[in-house]
C-alpha cells in the first residue's frame, strides 16, 4: 500500500472544529461569532453550526444575554483526564513539589508545541510578590530559557539560528552547562531558569523551569541555592523517566 502524507488525510470540517476549540482556549474572555469569524477566516454560518454541536455536548457554553462563547466544562474534564494520564506529569509532580518547598519559588513543567514552549503545569510558592501565572501560556522557543532547552537538546532545525549569533551562543552555552537562564523572557522583571528532562535513550521530553521576580534572584542565590536545587530535581525526574545517566538521588 503506497504511503501518503499525513496532511492528505485531513478532514476539513474536523480541522476547523479543532481550530475553533484552540481559538476559544486562547481567549481570556468570552468572544462573539464575529470575532472568531475574523480570527479564523471562517463564515459565521459555519462557526454557528460548529458551536451548536459543541454546545450540545458541553464543550462550549454560550452566555444567555451576551450570546458570546467560552469553553465549557466538558473540555475542562477531558483536559484533566489527559493530564492525569501523562507519565511525564505524574513523574514530575513529586520533585516539583519538593523543589517549591526547598526554594519557595514557582516551578513549571514545560513542553514543546511545534515552534513554541507551553507552560503546562505550575506549582506555586507562598511569596507575597510573584510573577504572573504562566500556566497554559506559550512563547517562541528562542524567547525564554524553558524554550531554549528544546533548541539545545531537541530535534530542532539549526538553520533557524544561523542568522542569530546571540541565540546560537546561548544554545551552545546551554548544551555545555545543561541549564539555561534568562531575564525578562517570560515577563518584565522576571528570571527564568530551566533544565532538560530526558527519558530513556536521552530523548528530550520536557523542561523544568523555576520562575521568580528578578529582585529575589541575585547571582549568589542562583548559583548557591536555586540552580543546584533545580538541577537535582531535573535529574530526579529524568531518572524516574528511565534516563539512566542520572543515578537516583535525594534533594537535601
């Protein structure tokens, strides 16, 4: 049987439905059919039919007065079931919790989504001053430490860095040090440091990131407290995922 490009199997109506759900997920507030029509370049009639189907199954909710739409509880339930089944997430949570207790800073699990990094899971600290939550936010890979991890250790086309000497230097340093740090990459006044998470065969599966306001992350604290703890947590998670280059270790 001759092979076919996977794009040739696309069903346009299903693809439009998925694009619609993604657009709703990206919106912080409710949005109208007109807004979605303009964003997705789809007719309001087509969107209305898709919305009616989603609404019947609980994936979309419509305001009775405003007529605007937002994701419904069914979409949330499906996402929670997916997250609960993710091996990476289940293996990472205990070490993330321990890292938060040790450093009292916010810790994220980040994964690659195409050419972006997605901050998937957050364990928060109890500090009074915090960086705004990054959960479910996406950034270009080259814009922050958590994303540069994927450029350094993942299967990324190196041509995109050819004309960016500073990025190429950052990636080289990340590969050598096995960690990455940025300032203001995920928000003004923020510091993000990240390490790679590997599974068996040294396959990159995610990045572990610690995010803090920059005024709490001077060089001394980074080098003596935060980075050693972050590295240890990353190694612990990778060992749990089957990466045998790291022997099991405890975080002091």
